[in-house]
């Protein structure tokens, strides 16, 4: 913002400033400039995942290849976009897959594969396309969603072995949550 209305009109030569048509024409440019300037000044806040509007956050996520669910908590969506942005250069690597899955599920994740860096004099192991992914739990994601994520992040042809340590268990017994309608216990 420049501070006050008429700032551009004030810069016109005195003779031109007295012409009402020219004055209105320049005022239109002034208003356009002020609107564009306000949007430019606010762009840094829209690019900050902690401050971005929900629509802008969804746009940033899609730009990074992450489709956000509007039903997920706002802080989870913000955290996920932030982590994906940080890990962009690590995508497809063991570290990147572990960190992204940890951000998406809140679980401890370990990826085991036969990849590595080998020098010219090092013994290179036989190729093994199996990638083992060990997780404590899948968080709010299903195993199918985790597998879809892994297929998109791991190299083509990798065989994925998903090992989830703690599976969600269906409720057993007579206990019911409060307010479920069965208060005869």
C-alpha cells in the first residue's frame, strides 16, 4: 500500500490533473496498482504453510504432488505439506520414504532395501527388488492407501513387503462408549 488515495494522480502535471477524464483514467490505474501490490505483499504469508489459507494450502499440496483431504485436521494438512516440501529432494530414497510416511501416519517407519552406494572396488550385492517397509501402525490411513503411496514413491519394479506391527483391533466384549444408547451395564 502506498499510504493514501490519489498518490498517482498527484504525480500528474498540473494541467493534466485538472482534466476529469484523465484524472479518472489515472485513478483506475492507481486502484489496480494498489490491489495488485496488496496481493504481492501478502504472497509470502500465503506460501507459509503455517499461515496459508485452506485453499492455498491445498494448491501448494497439489503442486508438490500431495492431495489433501479437507476432512483431515488443519494442523495435519499444514504439517504434511511442510514435510513434503522439506523432503522434495529426498523423494524415492530410503530416508525420504521413511520421513514422508512418518509425517503422514505419525508412526515409526523403517525401510530396508538392498540399495546403497558402492565404490569401484566394492563388492556389489546381487539385485534384490524387495523393499521391506516396517511400521508401528498406519495412523488414520488404510494399508491400501499406504501401499498406493509406496508404489508412487518407490522405483518401478520394486516389490513391496509391508509389515505393520500393530493392526487396529475390532472392539470385543460388552463395553460401549458413553452415550451409545446401551447404559444397562
